[in-house]
C-alpha cells in the first residue's frame, strides 16, 4: 500500500487515507447558511474518496466574514444545514472537518469575482472591521477598529461557541484558522500587530490570543477528537512573521493540545514576494514536523499522486491537503489510487467506471 492511501490515526480518530480537501471559500451563502451548492461541492469530494473533507472557513461571528456571502457558525440555526452535509459525507466514508475563522481587517470585502474590494462601513453591505491595530490591509482600504479587552474576550467566546456548534453538527475535526492574514494571523505578525499591551510586542505576547483560543476550543472539544491549527509559516516579507516564529508557535500549540499544524503561508500583506512553484510550502511542514514531532499537513501546488506520495514517503508531512486540484478533479483520490496501484473502494454507483 502507498503512503498516500495508508490510514492515519489522530487521538481516537482514524482517517482512511492521507488525502484532505483543503478549506476553499465558495462565497455562496446567505446570512451564513449553507445550501445545496455546499452539499454538492463538499459531498462530491467525499464521493471521490477523500479521507478528510474540511469545509470552507466558517465565520464565528457576522463581522468575522470575509464577504457577506461567507459560511457561518455564529448561531444555532446554522447547525441543521451543516449536519445534513456532515451526515452525507460520513455515509461515503469521509471524515468531516470544519475550519473556524475570523477575517479581522480582511473582512467586509466583495467576492473575488466582484473584485475583492473592501466594503466601507457606510455601505449597506459593509460593516466595521476589527484588528489588533488600526492598520488597513491596503493603504486606501477601510481602517479597522483596534480590539480592546472586551472585544478580545468576545472573539474568544465566539470561537468557543462555534466549536460547540460544530460538535453538535457532527464534525470530527476542528481547525482554528490562524493563517492568510486573517485576525489570528494579524495578531501573530509584527507587520499588523503594533500593540503595547499583553497581546503585542514580544513573540510570546503576539501568540497569546491564538494560544488562548486553541486552549479554549481544546477544553470543549472531545478528548478523542483532533484539533488542527492552520498557520502561515512566513509572511514572505522582511520584518514579518518567520519560519523560526512558526516553529516556536508550534511548540507552544503542542502544549496547548493541538494535534496537527496545517502549514500554509502568506496573505498578511498585499505585495509579498512569494516564490510560487510546486510544493513550495512543503519545507515548512517538514521543518515543523522534524523540530516539534507534531504531525503536519502540507499544502500548496501539490497536483499529482506521485508528488503527494513522495512528500509522505520522505517524512515531510503526515497529510496532503489539496485545494485547486480538487476543484479540477473531485475524484482525485479514485484516480490517484489507480495510478499508485492501490485498491480502494469505489462507490457502488460508480463501480462500473473503474474497469
């Protein structure tokens, strides 16, 4: 059996293979509710054989959405629609995961196909954004409000409440989103965090909110179910967050009860110089795994079964997360198994197609 199709156990949960559908925003919700688009989008990847399917970022509050059309989990009313999707994916043999997020200063934007422009608070579709410091994402963009102690306490409570709802919906994996320039990444990076209180300044202080939220969620999440954290391992910008910082953060998150670090990068400044090439983020996953002994997930321009297999065989990561490749091919795992010579179960409805 290939490494890609070997099972992985994290706490009391076993994934049938190492292929993960990475969170991909669909910007297709109304008031945070999922609909048939989400059922088909996520469900088809489960039919395609992914071991773990993670939903797009679910906003923990209305003001935490990237756009007015983001998925949300800030009210109990959101649970039923998500449970329908979770149950369908489970019936296909895939584990359902959810990413919990707050967009911070990158909230209140139009959708990508509408230009991804910041929507100012006085616009009927916009709202006031929040951040660690009053620094807009782009110079001409809306200025976020600096979070005070009460605001930070609300953020923590929102993440905890969303985790409780995720459990009620049946999710088996929860991922805290601390990457891509959204709120928790904004606290981590000195480029966006210029606070002078206990949440700013030193690396320990800048990591405080992320650690508190992971601790809060871990305290409520079942002991036998895993908790992931997605980080941007570097800002790709001088004076920003670095791979060294990421290793230290991973050491701390391991103490806090995190079970896997999902290693992405960038997103906190608009003009970072990122060396895009196949597997360009894999070295971050490899280093964190080697130096902390925490399982890691590799993501970023991984497009072939052979490439994914090599990453796992070399011990650089424990899971392979795919995004754009899954948009191109919802049945990537079925096709990958054939290419790698593995025998896996196809849906009975599709069995005739494998011959």
